[in-house]
C-alpha cells in the first residue's frame, strides 16, 4: 500500500493522529486535536493532514475509536461523532476499538514506556489492558500463529467493583443522589474520580465543592482528595483482578488511559495490588500475574500502526 499510512486514536475528548512512513515504523508527525473543535471525524482528519502533515494523501489508515465498531461504522461512546470510515476518502481504511489498538501496542512497548506496579515480569501469554480516561476501556491480546489478535470489549460498563464497606457506602450514597445503576466506568474514569469525590463527601457529611479529576489529583494535601484517590486505586485493583480472571491474562495486565500516568507513585503506594490479588480461591493465580502501567505518550497510535503493518503484510502474502 502507498505510504504514508494514517493512524488515529479518537477519544471522547481528543483526536490523536500520526503518520507511518515505513513498514514497521512508529508514528511520526503526531498531533492532538480537540474533538470539540471539529464537527466529525472527516473534518478532524482533513485538519490534521492540512495543518500537521503537509497535505499528504495517505494510502491506508487505521482509526481507533473509543466506542463500538461495526464493520466500517463507528459511534463514539462519550461524544457525538458517528459515521463510516469510508467517508475519509482513503483507499484502504479500517476501524478498531481504541482498546484493541492499545492492546496491539503492548508487544512494542518497553523500557521507559512502562512502569511496573507489582508481580513478576510479564509473560508471553494472553494480555489484558484497561484504562480510565474519559471512560473506562478494556481489551485483550491473544497470541496466535499469525501474530497477535486484539480482543475488543465494553468491560467498563460492568457493575461497579465494590469490595469493602466503604465502597458500598459510596455506591449507596451516589444512588441516593440520583445515580440509579452504578457501573465501573461511573467510578473508574476521569468523571468517575469526580463522582467518587462527591460520594465520599456524602458519606462523610462534608459540604465539599464538586471538583474535576485534574484538580483532585493535584490537591493531595486535601484529606478528601487524598482519600478519593486512595479509593479510586483500590477499586481499580479489584476491577483489574476481575479482568485478569475473565481473560486468563497470564501474560500480564496493563493499565493505560489519561488519569493514571499523572499519579504513578500514588498507584504504587496504594491498595491497588493487594486488591488485585484479593480473591478467596485464586489469589495465588493472581499473584503470578504482572500489573504494569503504560506511561508512553501515545500508545494507541503505536498499536494502530502495528495492527496496520500486520494487516497489510497478511494481504501482501495472501
């Protein structure tokens, strides 16, 4: 296929783009565009190519979408963009769920791209990836004879991972406050961090202002903000353990998203790993699984490039 190739990671807040200029290469000319400044994916792609890529015409594209993908059609879960990848006018263009792309990045990340959070070194088996950002994404990666196979999912919408009495009190308070059915994404995401802060304030009977996630993680000298991050990390550990058990992720559980890279040391010193291993029958199984935080700046673009390279190689030799 004619080079360069376009890769994209389209989230509920930002649209990230890059160009692959050689097979097996990492994305170049990376740019992040605010989704709210564009009325849809075709407009955002056109703006990126004109303003950041010298007006090139890509010969192929892989676009990762934060939401369900059906064939050539997409719908962003936390934004209003819908349509078909064919509308981009690129000869060969494919869609992935954003966590499929993030999963595909895992074999290509090492060194400073990753921060260990406990357990042994990651193995070569099935891998899981999850991450709190605008929403809560989940995906998997399965080794096969033909390369890696990413598995999309909507695991962020499972029931909230409550374990101890404080967790239950928070969920009860949020339900009484108008949130009828509390799912994992309601608590384990950027907006979820704000809901946890609100829930803890209700539990403690404190008249606290509603704070955005960025302000909560920046105010660790505030008792309620510090407790909010503590609960967030603990619940995330339970959720990650559930994902590991569901997928049989002996090759490691990886955490991504936009929230965690800001609080790496907080996650390490939190109850995350203990809650990850806390199961009455399979704690030995979980203690043998590595947990690793992705700190690379644009890993989903790396994964989209890897998927596109693998796909086009398969087509070439088919």
